């Protein structure tokens, strides 16, 4: 059984999961509200899976959330998209669906130069 997941395009190149081509190499990403109340704008959302790149130790530390199969497939089948699954709790967004799913075809994660999760956003958020 496979559920729909958006293609993830991410510009946050300070994240340990980021790969050239604005690709996210994580197996799954969690999109959350930045505050306790439901997001009203893009700035109120964040990618909780962001982890600041800190050299090799950090790279190894994040190895439990790597889309290895996707990476292998992308390597042996050029042109195949590598994209994580998305879990999103931002239910004030038009694309949100029961089960913490996102129905958008593609989401753009912004926050170039981010140092923490709060510096990232789901740029595709649109208020219901
Ligand atoms: S910020 Fe989020 S979407 Fe972007 S590379 Fe990191 S984990 Fe992936
Ligand atoms: S577009 Fe909306 S539903 Fe999809 S991940 Fe972003 S905030 Fe969540």
C-alpha cells in the first residue's frame, strides 16, 4: 500500500540531509507548526527534521533517517526522483489531509543558511 507523498524540493543546504540539486536525503520529514497555535503563514511552519551539518560525526549520527533504498535506486536509475515521505501536522493548510498527509504534488522547503528548525519553512503552505 503506498500513500501519496509530495516531491520535496529543499534549499536548506546547511542541513545534514541536504543533497546537491535541492534534494532531501532523509527517509521521512516532519513538518510542524512553529508555535502552539495553528500556522497562519509560511513563517509559522518548519521542517523539524532539519539538523545542522557539523562534519562527519553529524553525518553518521543522522544515518538512522536516511533514504538508503531511494539513494541506491537514484544511483542505479538516473532520473529517478529521490524524495522523503512527508508527515505534516499543519492542519490549517489547504493541502493537509487526515492522517497527517500532504496532498500537494510538490513542496518547497525554504530557509537558506538555517541554523535551527525554526529558520526553515514549508513555503508551499497556504492557509485554509
Ligand atoms: S531541511 Fe528538511 S527537507 Fe530540507 S534537507 Fe533538511 S530534513 Fe530535508
Ligand atoms: S504544503 Fe501544507 S500540508 Fe503540505 S507539508 Fe506544507 S504545510 Fe504541510
